C-alpha cells in the first residue's frame, strides 16, 4: 500500500512531507492539485482514483467531498485539517464512514474541530506540522542579528503588522540599531484584501506611520523568497497575530536559531515553549532588549533541539507512515 495521492488547492505546507515520503520512505506519489476549493480537473482526479491506495486531502474542503464520493472501498482517505476549514460549509459535508482519519495539526485544532465543527473525536488524531530542520540549520550572518526582528507574512490584517511595528518602535527608541524586516507579499497583491475597506485602512495607517517615522530606513520590506536564507540575519521572529492554527514562521525561526516571540492567544501553549509566550507587548519588548547580551550559540541550541524533537520532518513522516500502516492493518483485521 505505497501508492499515495496528495490532493488540494494549496500544498505549500506539505510539499517537504511529500518529498520525504517519496525519497526516503519509498512511497509512489502523485499530485492532484486543485485550482480552488471545488475546482479541479475531474478527468485527472478520476485517474487518481483508479491508481492510488491512499488518498490524502490537504485541507478539508471540496476535495474531501469529491473524493469521499468517488473513492473505492479498498482505498484509505485521510484529511489534514488546519483552521481555515472549520467555519466553512465543508465539515458538515464529511462522510465519516468514508474518511479513515482527520489529522489535526495541533491539539488546539483537534479540540476546536470537535467543539465548533462537531467532528467526532475518534475520527481525529494529532500530527503536527513538519519542519525540515536541516534546511534551516545555517550560520547567522553576523552578531547584528540580535538587533534584527522579523515577521513573515502580514496578510490579512489579523497578522497584526501594527503590533510588530509598535514593538520595534519601542526598541528603536532605546537603541537605533534595531531593525524590523518584513518578509512576504505586499497586501496590494491580494485583491480580496486590498479591495476590502477595513483591511486596506489598516495597512494604509501602518504604512503612513512608517513613512513619517524617523526609523523609516530601519523597516525593511522584502518580497517572497527562500526563508531559510532570510532567517540567517534574523534574531527574533514575531508572532503577534490575533489567531493562528499553528504558525510555522516562528517555529522555522527556532530551527534557524532565532528566538520565537509569541503574543498569547488560544492554543499557543500547545505549540511553543512557555518562556517565549508573552501576555502583553511590553513583556516582549523587555525580553528582546534584555536578551541581547545572551544571544549566543549556547542559548540557541535548545531552540533547534526543541524543533527537531517536536516537529522534525523525519519524526513527523515516521508518524504518518505508522498511521497509514496501522489503518491498513486494522482494515485487514476487520
């Protein structure tokens, strides 16, 4: 049972898992990449149904609804759920007789899908997001990283760029060596954001504040690209969103030797070490300003170790492999 198909409209959070299963665990892999929640090449999808042993839906959306209807009795159907899907129509359309297991990316998401979407507990398990730690294990470019804050992805406004700027601003007032690096696409590249009055007003206010500030040159906007290389100059990765299902950015930051700086929100205690979770922004500012003297190799080793032990790619893929095998064995025993 080694023929597995990955199905979904956005595979960026699972591509490294797909590659590992194929290259290291000898799975025969095919991709059915959808162009929307319900838009796909049905001919290609039908070919996948004829070929695969395991059907793996990334995101629980229209891909699940279509495949649960067309799958064959011997095929296993797995669904990886994040948070986005929870308040959509799709969980109410799941046929749990056809789905073998839903994989929640954190304990928080597990509980939320049970509470909000009424997904049966016995149909879910927790398998965390995976990080390719080797990819991020690169030396920092200089000692100046201890003054460099980073935020990855600022869209939509719930990512709270305004909070990141406020944290940086307070630090800059104490020491003008601080810089804020903003990684990701500009909000105007997302029509659904830029054409939304409330969303655009949020960004216009933040951008105007930066434009008129004395620290303007210390706020650096950078486009998308290789995050592992970008993190070589970052000492602290900010996670100040209103909510996240997991938030990979600060975890990848930890793998690179950058400190995660996480503002408390629901579920963070199931993802991050407690010493990097803060109740209010002044605590974050104090942590960063007081931590400069202790930014060294000895203090960042535990960061990398934590990611390797909890979210390492090999470990997560081993858990997936065991889940696939156990599901097959249970089916045979029945």
